[in-house]
C-alpha cells in the first residue's frame, strides 16, 4: 500500500518535472528558430547550412524535454520512494 503523502508528492513532482522540462527547451526552440529565420533572410545562400544546424540543435533540445517526461513517468509508475 502506498502512502497518500508519497503518492501526492510524486504527482506534484511529476508535473513539475514535465512543466519545467518543457519551458526551457520551448524558449530555446523559439529563439533558435527566430535566429535561423533572421540568418536565412540575411544570407539566403547559407540556407542549407543554417537549416541543418537548426534541425540538429532542435533535436537536442527536444531530447531534454523527453528526459523530463521520462522522469515524470518514473515518478508516477515506477516510484522508487513507494
């Protein structure tokens, strides 16, 4: 039987992990996309290199969000504190 305090703390911690894990990469992705569009507008001939670098950096930022989701799922379903 799981303690109700541990269960509620796990749910709150999971929501904080997903929330904070999405805010940073979300801001970073918006900033990166904005700068990439600016760079392409200034130098259209460099579009291929800018786009490739942008996609790679967006993939790494998205991985950070997925790590937050994994932490939340561990707290909810494989709780080591229960």
